[in-house]
């Protein structure tokens, strides 16, 4: 393996496939507007930028009000003759059903949307050197196979492939501990100047201000469900350890259409850790000057010399050039 191609969503967009997250929203508006309404309860989905950062934003819901209301509405009636131990978990079951179905529907509709995407446009083909090459494909589509006839054995669909009926991987990058801390209740803290008896008296007076079991069980379930929307990059890298180990002989890395998102950065880090960064060449596509700046920041952070990196536009790599007719 001498060449490594890392393919991102910009590659499919270049080939005329409407695969932006904003296109997913448009699809939802026509096929499941109810899901957008449910998302609106917890996310700022009416902000255009939210959809541009869709995966990242999935890790930043506002669940505080939902947790409080669900816990309050499902407090068991301990004095009732019909009280059962399972009533302790009523709020948790509600959160599991409501937030769990939200997570499930996001994943399900996303898969359906990807399956509905059109085929790539043939006259947008670019030059790919497939000899001694391997492809790490972040896209879910068959563009590399259908348009470029790359063998499936030479492609790692790192987040799944809709044509192979594999589960598609999407999500944020926030760990469980970070979500748990964010959703934790704002409990009062004793003044710093209290000591001894005064401190004991303060805790006695504020003993009822803590989080009860019902509230805690609802919060734990919400954290668990939102965490299930996390892209487990560490495990994915571990599963494909042999492929990453085989990158040691790579002499040239081509990154086409990748946004250098923080969610997917661990994969790039793994590639960098395996190759010889002192002599490996890089060819990186960009769409805007902001894209180029983001890529440059990444390579600077990794200590990769700028002279080793070439920046190109996919449009400039097209195999078929449109005839230009000048009218005088």
C-alpha cells in the first residue's frame, strides 16, 4: 500500500449527490416533519448553523426542563394501596420510551435518507490512482464502487455502507462523564466560611434540596440515551486495528472532501501516528478558504511541514473538461 485515499462528504457533493446535513433536513420536512418538531423540543434546529454541525450538535441538547418535568409528573403515590416497587421507575421508563424513540428515529430516518440519495454524476469524475491504493471512506454511498470501480476489498467504509445493509454510524463525540456532569442538578453549596457546628446545621437545613431517586433515574436514562448517539471512534479504530497498522508503508495521502470535523479527527490522528510524517506527501482538497485554514491548523498542530501538503480543488481534478466557447 503506497497510496491512501481518505474520502469525505465533499467528495459525494462534488459528484452531484445532495448529501449535506441540510439536505437531510429537507428530506425530513417532506417525509417526517414530526421528527423535526420533536427535535425542536431539545435542540435549536431552526438555526441553519445547527444543521451544518449536525453530528456535533447532537451532543448538546437542552434536557434540564424535560428531566425536571418528567420526574415531577411521575412521582409515585406512596400512600396508595396500588403502589408497587416498579412505580419507583416510572419516570425512567417514560424517558427511555420518549428519548429512546427520538434517538432511534434519528438513526432510522438518517439511514432511509441516505438510501434515497441519487447516483453520482458521471461527468464529475476526477483522477484517482488505484494502483497500490487503499480507501478509507467516511461516506455511506457506493460512489467509489459504482463510478470508479474500486474493489470492495480496497475500501474501508468506516461508518458503514447503505448498499451493504450495515448499520450506519453517526453521532457526536462527547463522553458519558461530560454529559452526566452537564445534566447534573444545580445543588446548593455551603458558604466557605462555615465550619464545625455551623456547617452541620447548614447541611441539616438543606437536606431536602438534593436530587431524589426519581429525578436521578430520569436523568441517568436521558444521559444514557444521548450518549448512545455518540460516535465511538475509539472502538471503531480498535476493530480496524490491522488496517491502520498496514498504513506504515504509505507514501502519499489524498484527503478528498473531508471537513476535518472534531468528531472524525481521531481517525486522522491514528493515520498520522502510523505513517512517516517526515516524508509522506499529502494532497488535500478544499472548497473554501475556511476549509484550507482548518486543514492547515490541523497539520500545524501535528507538526507536519507545510511543504509536504498540496491543496487542490476537486473541480480542478476533473477528467472531463467542459468545452469553453468564447462569444465575441
